[in-house]
């Protein structure tokens, strides 16, 4: 099993450009998440999908959209990138929603917006 | 609201030293508590967890005890190795959330000298 995979690993964008970050998991998990990691701030939740067909906002959703394409895939889209979106983005999944569930993380996508 | 506070790093120790990384939390109810570890260039992975008061989580020689009375979940290891060099995140999940939305601390970077 590959676990959680993310593409691309690294991306440079100019302000105003758009892009989609891809995430897939092969563990048959129901719930998926997108986080951003900034220095000194830990990880912050952008959006999550408790189950296929549902998505909800997290702590910092502005400037992002998501699509739960199917049970395996959960993409994050930046419609008009801004320098403030320079960050490392992590996708995660868990078997089910719930406070005791363990989340499994992908390797991350490093995004630089100029 | 719910929050996690952990000691600031970086923490630098010699091999075989005793490690403590402090973590305290603020939450309503009875959250689940986690320690995640991030090795260089990788995503986060679960190190250990505890889901109720007085539970002790343990893995790879690391331990942490869920202390309700002091709202703490300090990470300890009796003898650290160079391979333990990483960033450690304390985290909790909201017991009243329908999804396992994790709230992370800001992370503590640990460096072990040979």
C-alpha cells in the first residue's frame, strides 16, 4: 500500500495563477483532510471531507476550494494564488470521522507563490 | 476555544539523554490527545495517542500520560538516539466534532548530537 500520495511535490506559481493539488489514498478510508503548515504555527485545517460526497470548511478555507472526486481522491484548488498561500500543504485521511481516529498524512506539497 | 501549547524549540540533546517535551491543552469535555512526529522531508506520522484520562500512550520508547487534572500530555523518552531528530507535534481532537478535526501545537524541533 502506498498510503496517502500527493502531487506535485513542489510547485512555483505567479500571483493570480491557478492550480490543483492532488491527493489519493489507497486505504479505503472514508474521511480526508487538507492542511497547510506554516513556520511556527503547526498545521491548520483548510477543508475536510467526512465521507464521500461531503465537504466542510476548516479553520482557514478562504482562497481555496476542494472536490471529493470519489472515495480515494480529494483535490485542493487555488483559483487565484496569492503570496500568502506560500506554504507546505498536507493531505491526510482517516478510516472514519471521529475524535479518536488516527489520521495518516501524505508527504506534502511545497508551494511557492511569487 | 480548544488549543494546544507546547514548549518552543529547538531542543538539542546528546545521545542517550532523557527527553521531555511539555504539552498542555485547553478543551471542553474529554478530547483525545496525540503526539505526531515529522522526520525531515516527510509528512506527519502518529507516534502515540491516549483517548481518556490517565491513559498512557507509548511507542518506540516514547511515552505520554493523559493528565486531566493538569491538562497535560508531556512526551518523554529515557534515552534518545540520533534517529529521533525530528519535529514533534502535540495535538488534540474535538470530542464534539462530527469529524476528527485535529488541533495542532506549533511543533518542537528536536536535534540529537552523537
